[in-house]
C-alpha cells in the first residue's frame, strides 16, 4: 500500500488546531501561533506522525 499526501486546495479554508490547549480555528492560510497560549497551530488534515 502506498501512502499519499492529503489533497490541498490553496483557496479553501482549513481547520487548524493547537496541540497544547486544543483551540481550533478555520483559516485560509496558516494562522501561526495560538491566540490563547502562543503555541504553533497545525492543520488538522495532516497526520501527526
């Protein structure tokens, strides 16, 4: 079985999650740090591996 990258559409909004406090936001580009705790956010569609 071959791994494949998730589909990416530049104009779409994605859900980003803070791995420290769990805050989630929807944004069209990477939001940077969490507004609540300052930790870097990650796109929830990307695997945590």
